[in-house]
C-alpha cells in the first residue's frame, strides 16, 4: 500500500513538474520573445521565436473553423486527458509505461490549459540543421513526444528483456 502511494505520488510529481516547467517556459517566452526577432543559438541549431498556435501539433487544423477547433482541441483533448487519467488510476502499469502516461498527461494538460484559457498555445522552440528544421514547439510538446517514444520503445523491446517486466507473466 505504501509503495503504491509512493509510486502514485512520484507520478503526480512528474505530471505537475511537466505542467510547471511548461507554464514557466511559456511565460518567459511570452515576456522575452513576443514582438522581438528570432534568437539563434549553437550555430543556428536552436532558434527561439514566439508563436501563437491556434491549431494542434505543428499547427495542424489551424484552418478549421473556430467551432470545430474548439470541439476538437479543447473538448476532445479534455476528454482524452480524462480518459488517460482514469486509465492511469485504474490500471497497474509497468514503470516505464506509467512515466510515459504521466508525461503525456502533464504535457497534454498544460497545452489544454492554454487552449481553454486563451484559445491558443504558445510555442517558442525550433531546432534543426540548415534547411532541415522542426516546426515551432514547446516543452509540453517535448513531454508528449517523449511519452510516445517511451511507449514505442517499450512495445518494440522484447518482452522477456524489458527491465520493468522481468519475471512477469
């Protein structure tokens, strides 16, 4: 019982830490970058630029009508996050999957807060080399992508060699 509470507390810290990091970095980006030229670092590998995204991931869906965007990105995402939270509470998952789900919930919740409050998400990071660049993203997007990578690695890893499932049936 104590172990279960400790694990849930640690996962709650991952969720809250992800939300906190994203909220702080978006605030700093808005204060330091909005209305200013793009800043470039590490031989233009990293660019910091302020953008307000009314669409989804990498601005997908920004051309949809406001009502459809609200339904899809605010109501739909809210329902998906509630389902993920319910799943996380009801299921006993291996540690890697639990961390991935916590990152997904934290990143999704922070972007959802922006959409709910402002109808848009603040993005500010862009990485790449030469013409090969990512879209503009934020810390919440990194958490969501990390969750997807963790889940993919977990699923592709041979079951008998998974560090969190040794000896499990």
